[in-house]
C-alpha cells in the first residue's frame, strides 16, 4: 500500500532513506567525510520538513504497516513547464527485489500524469550500473552526466516522458 506522508511520518521516513542509501554508500565508498551531503548522511526530519514546505509530495510504501519504502516528487524549480523530479527513491534492503520499488515508481508516474506533468527527471550515481539499468527497464532514458566539485562520483541524469 502506498500512502502520502505527512509530518508525523518523517522520522520513520528518515530511517528508511538513511538505511536504504547506506548500502549504496558502502558499495561506492561514500562516507560522511568524503561526501557529507549524500542522502544517507544528510537526511533529517528538518530537511524533509523543509522539502514538504517547498511543496514536495512524499509517499511511503507500507508492507503490513511497516514503512518499507519512500519516494518524493517535486515540480522542477525555475520552469514554467510541467516537469517533475524524483527524489530519494528508497526501499529497505530486506524488501528489495520484490517489485516494491517499481510500484513506487509507477505510482509516481501516474501521480505526475494526474498533475499534468510531461516529464520526470532523476539524478543517480552514474557508476551505479545496476540502478541505471533498473531505471532504463522502467522506461527512463539516460540524458547525460555532470561532475560536481563537492561529489566524489559522477551524477547521471535520466528522464521519463509521459
């Protein structure tokens, strides 16, 4: 079951996000020292509250009343077009490979369509080939990469046209 989250859910959502992204941080050698702004280290209740105030729509995947996944969408900042972004797509490790991430993704595709969106963007760790292939298998197309001075990895960009 997927439900929209509110402020009361944020502390559980932080746990899901941090735990989910911790496995990626470990796989790619990311630490609080070499990448302090990485989502596994920087997500807090306050950050989610700020994002909520900015208009992010946040959703949780529940398995038997356990918050097992998280996803957020926001309208792309600084554009008049109906382009949206996905944020912090996460599923707890013990719930992976069961189709729950795909359910979250499909839910957000439909939600963006309902909102009049024409495209969904996401940024990922470019070197994460498994994740890049997963998004591609879900209809996303790779559109480019960018190196950011403050990140020890390349950011890959993908989009889904509605």
